[in-house]
C-alpha cells in the first residue's frame, strides 16, 4: 500500500511499509493530499478512493477509541 505522507511543492512524499518514495505530482491523476492511498496504473498513479475512505474511517475509529476510553 502506497500512502501519501505529505505533498511538498510538486512532489508527493509517500510511504510504503518502511520505504519512502517521492512521486512527482505530474505522475498522479487527480488532486492528491495527505493520507490518500495510491495505486499504480501503468506509468501513472491513481488515488484509490475506496481504500482511502476505508483508511480514514479506521483512523477516525482509532482516534475515537483513544479519546473515549
């Protein structure tokens, strides 16, 4: 899974496990933002909307558990 950590200028700094990858925004279809999950499709990357939404829901659940327990 390739997750955008931060967008700096024209580069998306991504994490994949323990590895970091800098991807030019010109290679990403759409408007990427921190936390988006990317998948490679040929020579470009696309934002995996369903995986991103599921990951955001899971993170919200974890935060809710921390602050309510």
